[in-house]
C-alpha cells in the first residue's frame, strides 16, 4: 500500500485581493490544507529552492502551487520554467491561475510543464465559481510518497 503525504498549497500571487479571494474560495469549497502565500516569484523560488530567510520547503511534505503569471521580480512563466528544470521540484503540481488568456502563453505554460491552466474571470461571481471548482479538484488530489 502506498503512503500519502499531506498536501500544502502554495499561492504565488502579487495581488492581495486576488490572494485573499483564492484562500477564501478554497476554504469555502472545503479545502482545509495549509496555505502559504508568496507576493512574487522570487519569494516562491527562494522557498522552493531552500534559500528563503523565513521558511523553506520541507522535502518530506507535498506541495501544490497555484501560480500567477504577471508578478514582479520573477514572473510565473520564469518560475514555472525553473521549477520544472530541477529534479527535486519538477514533480510539484503547478496550476497556473491567472487573468491572462493569451493562447501563446497558455501553450508556453503547458510546454514548460504546468499541470493545469485556469483563467481568472474578471467578474466576481464567475471567479468564485472557478475557485469553488478548483477547491473541489484539490480535495481529491493526493500525492504519493
């Protein structure tokens, strides 16, 4: 029988309002996993590669990253590229959660190895619906140790 690790959710999102909506939407849909939020790609990268001065990734935990594209210091595509090029990190599921619906950027993200691309709707009620569906999806995700 396989062992399953607890899943911690990482959110890389520079917009405070969007980050709070994401957290609230996930909790409303029943997700009770611990959530860590990063305000830019550099913060997320430092956490993942073990160079953060605050908190670093625990190799004994499993993670799921919700990643925005348009962030300062390091954008989501560059962060995705870095994550998927490192053996210890490339198995982390990455869901792009962004307002960008450009087909070229969507294709680029999938080519770099994102697991899912979700466009954040501009309208609040539609955004809440997307978060609810995403929360239901996350509830069924288990990461094998």
